[in-house]
């Protein structure tokens, strides 16, 4: 039993080294300002960027698949699929789509 060690896996308390009470006060003000900022920020965080490749082209699909997408406050990527991106799929022919799916699944 002398080789058994028990740990509580809790993070240690953060300690700060400061030179004056003014620095302590500045740190507290900074923390409060950051908390207020994080609580007040809502909506879209990332503005959509334009892709240097044409939409639905092979280069865009390979190198920039989420071109012109945004992120919401939870970090979820919001991407709107356009009709021209679906030109590879014949949505009326389910047999062809199933064959494509089986072909991709077997790779």
C-alpha cells in the first residue's frame, strides 16, 4: 500500500502576485468588466467571409466548405444551402441517389 497515491483532481486556487493594492483593484475591475462583456454579448459572433472560390465549385467544396457561413452565440455554424449547390443531385431520381450513397459508403 505504500505505492498507492490518492489525488483529489481538483484544480488549485489561483494565486496572484501583485505589487500594490492598486494592482489588485485593477485586476478585480478587469474581471468584472470581462464578466459583464461576456454576459451582454449575444447574436452572431463571426461575420460571413467571402470565398475566393466560386460557390459549389470543387475547389470551394474541398478548401472552403463553410464559405459565407456564420456562427451563433453558442458557436454553432449556420450555413444556408443554395439550389446551385444541389446540382450534383437528381432529387427526383431516388434510385440514382441510393446508388451514389452505396458507392460512397463502400469507399
